C-alpha cells in the first residue's frame, strides 16, 4: 500500500491468522472520509459463533452493527478476524455482545453505535441482546436492522 494513511495496518493485504482469543485480537482502523456527514456504516455477521462458558457447546448468532463514524472506520479484515477469535471463547451471549461493542467504541470513538445480537435458541429459547451508545444524531437515517424475530418452524 502506498497511501501513508494506511501504513500502520498489519493485516489488510497480508497473511493473517485468526487470533486465539478476543483479548489478543488486533482491531485496526482507517481514517473516515465522510466529510462530516452522518453516514451509517453497517456490518452484518450472520454466522457468528462462540462457546457456552459452562458446557463448551457452540452458540450461534446473527450480529448487526451500525455506527456513525467520527474520525475512524474499523478496517473490515481486522473485524472479521476479531469475530473469528470468539469461536473458542466461552462467554454468555450478553458478555460477547457487549465485549464487541466496547472494543469498537474504544477503537473508533464513533458519533453513535448500536449492536443487535440475535442469538439462536439455547435450551429452546433465543436470547437477543441490544445496546447503543445513546441517541443517534438528529436527522441521521437509521434503517431497521432487518432481522426477523425467531419463529422456529412456525
């Protein structure tokens, strides 16, 4: 990469292994070029996995993250590797969801961020976890996350 704004990136354009834990995952950022506009950036991860901290059984979720950047965007390859690091991580749904949100807020200092984690049933009951940093900026268009409520076979 020849652009100095991207000189510090260690994963994009390079061979990168999935980290073993979310704590050792490196999230990277790039300058936002939104010109001060309240553009909403959305990442959807329909096949997120982690482990139940008690049984070690896999848990599955459909994540939707929306944010309005300040000065930074999350670099998407680093985000994908961060998500992969949860595959061997044991934590309850709420803890995984909020850990992701906390890491992104700490990295980006976004104008606004929300996460919707739509977890598939465990013990016959789906658990959905939602969090946001506060009210979105006035006038920002915030689309629905588009994830249907769990209906089972019905």
